[in-house]
C-alpha cells in the first residue's frame, strides 16, 4: 500500500489492524491533513493519484520479463 497525496494536500496513509496475537485483521487508509504531527513524516514518500496510476500502468506493461522468470521458477518447483 502506498501513501497517497490528494489534490488538497491530505495524505491517505495505510494502516493495518492486528489482533493481540499478531494476526492481520484488516488494512485501511487514514487521512492526515497538513498540520497533523505525522504529516511531515509521511509527505516525502507520498504519491499523487496520477503517479500511482502511472506506476500501476508501467508495472502491467513492463513486467513481462519478471513474469517469465516467475513462471520458469514455478515450473521448476512443480517438477
């Protein structure tokens, strides 16, 4: 999950909720506005929604070699 910077400057920061024994219950985003104490910590790693869409597009278009390597590895493990 990525930190997403909205047009108004608000950050959507991923947050996970775990049970007492460490099992994952769920993932969600919390919104942090400019002026929040944690805002400056998260801002440098944030992406705009457009940057995130571009990363996803590039991943889908440019992962052919990685996918071939994975399928070859998987085939080797299955035999």
